[in-house]
C-alpha cells in the first residue's frame, strides 16, 4: 500500500465519516461529518508515514487530514495528549500545541492526571516530540532549564500555576530515557523542588526518576522527609505505579524496585501495603515490620496517627494498633485509636440496602443502624433474612471470596479491623466487640472463626496453636474444636459453590489464606489450620471423626472435603481405625469418594474383612452390596494367584460363586444356538463357566473389566470361546441392537481381536446418525475396555474427530477414566496408544504403485529418526516418491504418495512427542515391568529405535540401581563391559540417570555408543546435574535464580523442550509462569518470571523468579518443599533451569 492509499485508509479509520474526495475539496470543516466517538487509532503509523513523505503536495494533503481531525477539539481546549503533536504539525507553534495538554482528558480527570500514574501520556507526548522534532524539543527544554536557573524563576513559574510542571515533565522525559544525559537536566530536576509552586505536583513528576539517578532519589527522599504530610499519599502513588509493572505479583515488583534503589524501609512498607490495606498481606506485613524494623514501624504509626482524615488511614491505624496491642507494646496511642475506632461503624453499611452494583444488588438485612443490635432478633426485624442470606450455599462465593476485597464492599474484610482489636477493652469498643461475638455466635464457621484465626495468627506473637486455644478457652464464645475443623472445610475446594478460590494467582482449596504465623521462637512460618489441628489435637479430631452423625451431615456428601480428610487420616497419619471409611462409604453419593473407600478397604483385607462380610449381607443398597461382594470375591481370588492353576481350581471357584438366581438375566441364551466352548486342552468346558462370564457382565450398570472373568477366559480355548461370543453378537445384531441387551458388547469387545473391533466401530457413527447417541457412547466405553493398543488408538482418535459432540465428549471422558478402568496409570495408557503405523518388526513398511510395473518402495526410519524412502527397483534411497508413470496404477500410486506424506508428518510428530515423554522419564524415573518394556520398546518398531539409543537401568523394589544395560539390535541386552545381560521377568526398568553412575561408567557408555555411531535422541549421559541445597530455598521455593536476567527465547525453548504449559493468561495476553505437570509423581512445577507475552521478541530480557513444586491431589495443588520431592526429579528440574543461565 503506497502513501496515498494509506491516507485514504486513515480517513476510513478515523472519526471522519465523509470520504477523502469530499474532505479534500473544502476548507470549511464545519461541513464535514464526524462521528461522536472522537479517537484516531492510527496515530503512530500516521506519524511514521507523514515524516517519510518527500512529495510536498502529498504532505499538504496529510496536513489537511490533520486539520479536519483537530477541528472542534480546538474549541474545547481539552482534546487530550493524543492531539498535541498532530497540532504542532499544522501550527508549528510548540507552546500553542501544548494547550491540548490541559493536564488531563477532561476536567473530572485533572486531579488524577497530576499524579505519577496519570502523567504517563504526557511523557509520551514529549518522547514523540523528541523523536520527530528533536531541535524544537531541545529548545523548549533549554528554555525552561534557564528559567529554573533564573533568579526570577519562582515568579515566572508561579504565574504558570500548577501547569508549571508540564515543562518539568519534558525535562524529566530526557532523564527517564537516558540515564547518561547532560547534567543540566539532572540539576534542573533537583532544583525543581525549591522553585516550583506546587510541591506535591513536583514530587509526582520526580518520582518517575527514582531509579534513574542517585542524587535525584536522595533529594526526593530528603524533601519527603521534610514534608511529612505528603509521605503517605506520595508512597501510595509510587506503590500503585509499581504494581502496574507486574499485576501477577505486585508485592514482588514493588520490593524489587524499591530495594534496588535503597529506598527507606518505612516508605517501602507504605508503597507496598497502603494502597491494598484491605489485603491479608498487609496484616502479616505489619507484624513482620514490627518484628524486624521496629523504629520504622513506630515512624509509620506516628505518620498515620497524625493523618486520620479518611477511612483508609483509620483502618490502617487500627491494624497497626492491633500489632502493638498483641505484643503488649505501651506505645499504643489510645487517643488516636478512639478517633480511628469510629470507622468500624461502617460495618452497618454491609447490612443496609445497596444498589451500587446492578449485577449484584444487596437487599436490606437490618431495621436498625446500631451495630450492637444487628444480630438482636427483637431490635432487627430482618434478623432471619440476614441469617438465611449469609448461610445460604448459593451465596457463598459472592459473600466470602471475590476479587474485590474493599472494606466498602466486603464484610469479611471489615472483620480484619474488628478482630485486630478483639482483645482491646475500652468503652468505645464495647458495642463493636458485641458485634464480633455475635459473628461467632451466628456465623461461626462461615466467618467468625476463620477471620479471627487469620488476624490473630498473623498480627501478634501467638503461635497458631495458641490462637486456636484462645478460641477454645474463651467461655463467652463457646467455640468447639468441631466448629474450627468445619471452618477449614467450609466450602472446601468449592464443595458448596463449585468455585476454587484464587489468592494471588494460586488456587487454594480452603477459604483460609495461606497463614503466615510465628513459631515459639517468633520466626515466621507458613502453617494451616488443618495441619495444626491434626498435629496438636489428633486424638480430639479422631473422636470428632468417629461421630457418625457428624460425618453423615458434614463430610460424606462433599467430595473434596471427604477425600482430603480420608487422605490426611489414612495416607498421611496411617490411621488404622477404618470406622471413618465405613461411615463415609455408607453415606456418600460421590463416585470419587466411593472409589477411594472401596480401594482402601480392598487393600487392607486383614483390617476390613469382617466389616465387608457383615455389611455385604446387611446393606440394602444394591450398589454397595455388589461392590462389597466383589471385594470379597477378589480377596478370595488371591489364593489362586494371577490365574487358575487348573480346571479344577476354576470349577471350585464356579461352585462357590455361580448364583442360579442371576440366570434370569441370561435367559435369552436359550434362544441362541451357541457353539460349544472348549477348555484349552480341547475338552468340553462346563457350560456354567461361559454362563457365569456372560451373567456377570450382563449385571453391570457401566462397562467394567472383571478380574474373575479374565481368569476364567484363560482356561478356555480362545477360538471356541470367541466363536460363542460371535453367535451372541449376531443374536444382538438380529434383534436390532436391543438396548436392554447391550451389555453383550462388553465381553464381545473385551475378548476379541482387532477384526471384531473393526466390525463394531462403524456402529458408533450409525447410532449417532440414528439418534441413538447413548448407544454409540456405550460402544466407545466398551472398545476402550479392550485395553489393547489398537482399541485405545481408535477411542483416542474420537477425542479429536467424532460424529457428534456427545460422542467426542464421551471419548474424552473415557480416555481420562480408562486408566482407572483398566487399572493402569495415565503413563501406562500413553504407552498403549503409541501407533506403529503399519511398520513390521524390522521397522519397514512397503508401499506399492501397482499396475504393470508393480513398483514398490520401502519406508524405514534412519539413525537420525527421520523417514527414509528406498526405491526397491533401483536399490537406492530417494528424497520423495516419484510421480506415477504409464505402467503404474494411478489410483494406487496416488494413495501411496498421500500415505507417505501423511506418515512423514505423523512420524515426525510421534518422534517429537516420544522425546518429550522420555525426557520426563529421565527426570521422574517411571518404571516398566519386563513385559511392558518388551511391549513398548521391543515390539513397536518405532520405539525400538529409542531403545537402541538409550542406556537403561534395572532396579529393585527400593529403587536401588542393580545394573545399567543397553538393548541391542539382535534383541539381547549388553552391560557397560559389553557382556550379555539377562533380564529377569520381575525386573523393573527405566532410563538410568547419570547421577546414579560414576564418571568411569559414564565414560565407558559414551565410548560404546560412539563405537556404534549412536547419537542419543535426548540428553542422557551428558545431562548436567546438581543437587538442591538448603540455601537455595526460601519459604519452600527455590529462589537462588531469582532476579537473574534471561532471554525470552531461551525460556520459550525450555518450555517447548519439556512440554511446559503457560500459566494463567492476564491482561494483554501476558503470563508470568510456565508449568510442568508430572502425572507419575503427581507434582506440578511452577517456573515463574516477571512476565512474558504472546509475540514477544525472543531477544528481549526477562527477569527470572522462583521454582515452586506442588503436590497434586484431585486437581488441588499444595506447595511442598523441594527437598521433600523425589530427589532425582527435583534436582533434575533445578539443573535444567539452572543450565539455561550458563551456571
């Protein structure tokens, strides 16, 4: 697009509605139509184009466009900063053009734009002037530098009023963009404090230079210290300015900036916390300041106490007073506290009608405005309305956890200030304290207990246990341990509201904040109410959990609560009394909870057998009865091992478990002419065996694989058994796929080969078309249960392309659950669905062109893991398949070419994905049994190539390396000394980690690979490894790399190489972490940095943050100390990240 075409585009994309031809034909701009939305988005591109024009006539036409754009705004005089440089283009009068910069967009914004945060657009104006009109800009700044240095400067500048700082911004823009600028700009900025008419305006301008020049910063601090009335507001403004640098972690952004410039501690605290004084970080931050920098604390306390003109400062003063109170410090200012306490009266506003938020209007909950009467049933006629509203589950998320934490909106935020003074006795606090006690009485688990513990554990010198004891021992409150436990689990992980709670970009399962408490030595630690309860009151907690009614009413019905309590008791504390599990199982309707209970009971026969046998007869629930009977059956199966040793053993099992009462469910067998089923020895099988298998599967509600049936099929002749199943399937097909007999499909697909699966698979699409989607979805589940690679690959393909959305949804859900259904891990499932693309055991696939010539081409994968093509006629490798000739079958040749093209792409994708998977194995040490290793790496011709190039290890049950070995092309295994090694059938195999080998063995392995000209597909033997040390960790995070600079492209490559995902996307498409999730160890690794964004230049610097490890339970992440993570994994992650810095 040339410059003239661009001009026409600018007209179209501006507020000007008339076309360019009409606009250029007149100078009477009043006749030109403009829309009311007066904004020109193409300004920057327009300026670049304008200054590149050489043709004067065209330049005049561009200027004509500018005049039309400016018309009308000239009269208002407040068009805003966006018009300043455009006006100068046509007026050539610098000072005149600045009239648009009337210090703001509109009059109502003037005060805001006089602040540090509001001046950014003015800086942009001067940066543009300096860029496009450097000579004129320098003349302008020199003029005002001379005025500042002039003896009459005050007189001249005072005439300009508050607009005097506009030229100061111009001067400061030079310093801001060039630290090494001429000293005259530095000196002018420093002198400005003494000569400009409005000191607060001057402070706001100079604040943008604090990190640019030490002398300017020191002068700024000096002036601020000498003018205490500005300290709070100015530092709040600085805090707001810095939070814009990193929305995801504003506290870190502020700390980094202010500590780097050696800013005073008291000022840092104000900048960090006073803007967000209603956040939990302010509560414990005030305590930490008192413990570590007491004189700075006193200074801030004095400053706030002298400035109690607004509610913000009153609330801040209450918290600071609470710190002094809880530390028995006699410097508490009781007179100013009396003034500040009045702000607590605003709590009443949370119960009066509020229509300020039209999307979330709040009705009135009180007929009295006296705070002590809010919970008085006689004085407040809306008392029950209030209680119903605050205890209604549907209101939980809105009431107790939202992004907007302002005390003007949130009752729970107001409680921070109320509970800060809970232990303060004064006449003025009497009514407020009554309200606090009423919260305990009527909303204990919802608000009272939680907010009290959060505040008291974070503001004073009590340990968390002492805080909990202070509640339990307060007879007036009458709080019980049961209520404290429930306060932790109130809406645990969204059990009531279906919402997780996002605190600072991290999802927590509980409404409690991540508590920053002190220990017995006044050291700050991270603790939780749950951990403290189970640690310090374990016996009392177990008594509570043995209360059947309590479990039934408060635990069993809530998935995440029940799972967390069960895991805590049985996985963490190894609790041996299974009464809790029994009670939960009998009262829960949640499938995940039932699954946990059934597994726990099944895995502990010696403890649970008596219960299972009694309850299997006693329970009226057919589902529970069936589950318990199945447990007993599987226990009894143990005596047979993994299979029946003889037919007699199998018949003994049938004699015990064959139930003639269930024969009614398979009566249809009488209508089928079944072929005879034989034993493996060729003799006729007992008909009860086949009937038992069919009967068991027909009784299922959902497709499931039954171990006893699997064991019975192993004693049967495969051919005769599958023939009988075929007759069964034909019967179902002939009955038009009758829905109530659909379970016939379960054994048919479970015990069939790929040809039978191919026969059924098209029915999915057929049923979907015929509005029988439920049946189609059922088939998907049955195919998945087959468990063989081919079946799983088919289901996996439906997750991407399916005949209906419902089928796709079921396929996705099935693949997510199939690992559990098949009793395998997600990683084992991934092993099963690795395709071989039709390559034979030699790793070759032949494509034919057919026709008279019958040309063939052999595809194979070379040493570089790339697809190669061999022309079999010419016996040479070719780059691509040739075009078909007259002697080829064109259709067959075209199909071969298409298949080859698709294979190239698919194999490349597979190789890349398997590299990533094997890299993860190197880190996490996931192991294969001998049989699984053969299936994955020996029998699959593509994975076989990986097996040949890597060094493997055999491990014992305690994860100790027994021997390292290499798989050879002839199918044998070699040691490092090139001796043949025999793998035992019970061997556990994984990639050996270099940390497990000494330097001599690593050198020998490298030599062996070199001799065989083998290049490793992943970095294994050359992997650089270093241990994590205690000194690398602060607050359970690896911080030793914090603040180091790294190129964005390096981080992107790291994330891509290890299959990391981006963290939460924020405003403007930015993100501040990469996440690596390991499903084998159930660990999530969060690698944080300042921020990156989509389309970021790879050479741009990024400041690195921390490495954080989190345990994953049901999608809930809990931070864990890196030293408690599997050492091989944690140290490998650390080493990988560390290596990109060149360390």
